[in-house]
C-alpha cells in the first residue's frame, strides 16, 4: 500500500501542472484572438483611409479637385457600405467623422453621425469610454445649436457614464462638469 500513496502523491503535482498549462493555453488563445481582432480593425481603418484619400485622384473626378467635404462624404458612404458587419468599428469611425464635420462647422451632419455612433456604442461594454466622450461631444454640439435643455440631458448622461467607468481621464471628466455648469448657468 505505501507504493499506492507514493503514486498518488506523484500524480497530484502532475495534474496541477496540466491544469496550469491549460489555463496558460486558454489565456494565450484569448490574447491571440484579441491581437487578431486589433489587426483586422487596423486593416479596415487603413482601407477606409486609403479609400478616402484615393477619392482625391483627379482621374476619378473628371480633372476636378474634390473638396474636403466631398472626401468626407465619400468616406462616410464607404464606411456604411464596407463595414456594415463591423458595427462597433463603423460606430467608432462615425464618431471620429462627426468630430471632423463639427470642426468644419457642419453641425447637423456631425450630430447625426455622433447619434448613430452613440446608439451602437451603447450596446458594446468595451466601448463605454468612447460612448461617454461621444455623448459629451454631441452635447456640446447640441448646445452650440441652441438646444440647452437637450444638451443638459446629454451632459447629465455623459457624466453618469463617466462616473461608472474605472479610468476616465480627469481632464475629460472636468470638461464634462464644466460644460454641465456652463449649460446650467446659461440655460435661462
């Protein structure tokens, strides 16, 4: 019987080692899948950007130089057309284009894109920080267009989102609080 105990004692470390190897293998597989997803997303963004600027080719524009707005509109159409199955990436790019449209003073287009992005980002737990910053940007645009009541609501929601996140940059949170105070003071 002593030999049986020795055999069982020898098996325990081996079984623990197999479990550890399995856990490491699962972790490595998860990391590989995550890296593959990042590569796919990067390739998709690159394709959209290359397509966006290939629209500047004079041969494709009957010798005319397209405007920045033309290029952005084409890029948006391409995002809708080519990334329909990658809704989160599509939302991220729309949020970014919304910011660009806003900088160009095209607020209705900017707000529409950010609202579309926000609707999608709301459903993705991994994109909560982007949803919060997109909502903050949208609130600022809504306020700039004179709708203080809706801006206040959006800001309140963005602040609540940020409070629920573990690592929101302090500057972003302070900016949201400042905008909420600004809207509240100037609302009446």
